């Protein structure tokens, strides 16, 4: 997605990531067996590490999943006949201590200087803990979500705080590992490394039910889709990691990892739908493959037909998970012709007009908006589901971007799909990552204000707005004792004199429900308005459902606090 991720992907493709710095470790810290570039090792190897022996670690050290091993700490290894392995074995430019499966079906090593070799006994990897699955009859009162998992920064604190919430369901929303590879042994190793992480083991031990989808870095490669040559194999590694049951359709012929579950009893049901925005995806830019114009797809026709059937099932709440964001509008800062989906432009522009977004501009990469026809199709199907009584509230859940965000879209009325329908999105991304830069998005959840302090919070703040020649993206405290905003701006973006109000604070009633919490430290958590959390370090999302009051609190959480939340009714 971002430049830094692309560089990491290129580095991995060329097998050179071990040129990066890593801690020096004792062999006791090594996994007893690990895989790398198609071979398994019981011991260590110097492959792609400039002659230094290394291994994958049982637990990440200094943020690294691998370490340079002190040779004097490496134990002796023996073959099945009891002979000592040569230290090291030299084979095709590689030196390894212990045993390797390179170019052989079983682990082996050299046993003398003449090139004699023997097989070693196969060691069983340490057992891995398993994910817990949701139970159909269990009502969802609290749902948490996150993505983009890195073992660095304040990830441990954020994950520990999340575990303490005891959610009824947790969504992993993509980039659950950073594989960026066509080598399935490497992908499996990275999935297993995640399960071996001590903080993640606490998450697994808490038996929090999990559902998931993927995005590009755990699907395969940066911004890839249907042309990724290992997508079927990658699907199997994904399902192995998330401990899919043997009768799961995705293990029995279904292409793609999409699924749906109806959770809770009648009258209190949440319909949980996870989309696969990678397996069938057409190139969105020409650098990722031949453009398909109006035929560009994100879901593929088979998944579209499945989704339409799912959306026709009745429930009180529908949660729709996508690895990439759904609601931000198209970025207007690049040529239309650069989008693969543009074609001759007629249908592309019509889709923008149909959703009243021709003049809007959103985030500049990786969202459904890059394929306007597909995005309109998704939103219209959701609108139809609401207007036919099959859902009272629909909330999209997404990851990918390395920030947390609350969004709202009013889908315009249509003769085919019915009345205007309001939908929401919670973006939560990621663990050990953030993106502290300005992010354009006019469909972020509105901030409401009163009229010159009258306490009636029914006007929307206008962002950005200029005050005293300075442009502000959120509520300000300059020259006032409370956070305030302009509720009108002129053509130059200047606030209109006299058109201002105090911003709705925690607990205030607003047209869509109620303000939940606004952190006292909100100015330190965002580069923009309060509904974007991109300076906090880790973040994750939460939904708290009150079935008696018929309310849903949507929040963005950090490792330390509930940063911002809003309460809607259904």
C-alpha cells in the first residue's frame, strides 16, 4: 500500500531481508524447526545472511522474529544412525549447522569431509495454540476489530487492553502477517511466528472468538489480486492459521475466503459478513496487470451472487468486513485515466454522480472508490437490504490504512433501491503502526456544533476552515474557552463571521444519536478532526451493542484509552 511496504515487498522477493539488522542470540532462543525459501531446518543456516548463521526465534526479540546465532551455542546434531553432523555442512553455497531438507524430502546433513551424508530424525515442531470460533447461538454485545499486525511499538499494551475488554467476537481485517511472498513455507512460517508471539498467545489463551479476512500482504504481494499465482495455496495457509474446521466450504472447493455467520437468537441477531477483496480482484492500476476498464471487479461475479443472497437474509444488524476501506470517496488528485476502472469514463463518472460524489476527494490509495462501479453496486445492495427490512443498521469494518477512523455515508435515494440509507464504517489499523499525516476524507463522521453556544448541537462543523489566516482541520480552542468550529465557510474556505458553535462534547445529543467519548488528549491523537486517530501508535476498534436501548457505540481505542466514540440508534 504505502511506499515503505512496497520496499519491504521488493526486499523479500529478492530474498535479501536478512541483510537487515537482527539481535545476536543463543541457540536456545531458536525454534527447533523452521522453514525458509522452500527448505526446513533443524539448526541454523547462513542463507541470505552474508555468511552469518541465523534462525527464526521462539519469541520476537527487539522486534525481530529472527536472530544471528552465536556459533558456540549451537548444539551437536546427529543422524538416524547416530553419526555426528558435520559443522557446518556446505551445500550449493550455503552453510548450515544441523539438518536441512534442501533438495531432499527429509532432513539430512553431511557426516564427513568426503561428502557422505545421512538423514536426520524428523523433529516435530512445537505445538501451536488455536483460534476460537464464534458460537451461532451467542448474542454479540461487544465486537472488537483490528488489522496490520506488527510485533513492535505499543502492540503488547494495545493487545493486552483489548483482551481485557473480553469481546464476544474479534475481527482480523487483513495484513494479519506481512508475507509478501510466493513461497508458502515462508508464509506458513510467518503465520506460525505470529502464533508463537507471547502477546498473541495471551490473546489465543483468552479464547476470544475470531473471524477474519485478508488484504494484500497476507494474501500474497503488495496490492495484488487475481493474477497472484499462488492464491489457492495462500488460501489454504490462511485457513490453516485461523484453524478452519474440516467441513468449512473454503476447504472444500470454494475459491476465496469470504464467509458469513448469523449470530444470536431471533430478534437479537447480528449478521456477520466477511468479504474477500483480493482473490478475484482486477488490477486497479496498470502497474499491477492489464486494465479491464468497465469490467474491473473487486469481488468477482461468484462472490457478488453469494453476497446478494446474504444481504436478503433478515437480521437486526449487519457487520460487513473488508480488508480495504469502503466509504472514502475517490481521490481526485490524479488523472482519471490512471485508474484501470476508468474505461471510456462514462460509467465511471455516472457511478460517482449517482452517489453524489463527483466533487468529493478521499484518501489517495487502496479503497473501494478506485472502482466506482463496484462500490456503487455494494452500497446499493446494502441500501436495498435496509429498505426491504433485512437490516436496521449496517456497519462496514475495515483495516489496511494504519489509522483508526469513524465514517458515515448517506446513500442517495433511488427508484430501484429505495429511500436514502445511512451506513457507517469503522476502520481500525493497526497494531504497532500508525500514519501521522494529513488524510483527506469528507465522509468521516461529522462533528456537530451548536449555534454560538446555545447548547443545541444540530449543525455540522465545516472542515477545513480558515480562521485568522490559519487553516484548521478540526475543532479549535483559539480565542475561546471551549473547542469550537465554523458551521459555514465561504468559497475561499474562510469561516463566515458569526457562523460558529461549540463542538459537541462527550455525552452531547446530536442528530444521529449521541457523542460517546472525546479524549482530553484528542489534539495529540490526530492530524485532523476527532474521528481520525492516526498519531496514537496502535489502535483498534470496538462496537458495544445495547439490545435493550437499541444503540451501538462505535469507538476507536488506543493502548491507553477510548480515544473517540459515537452512539447511534437502530
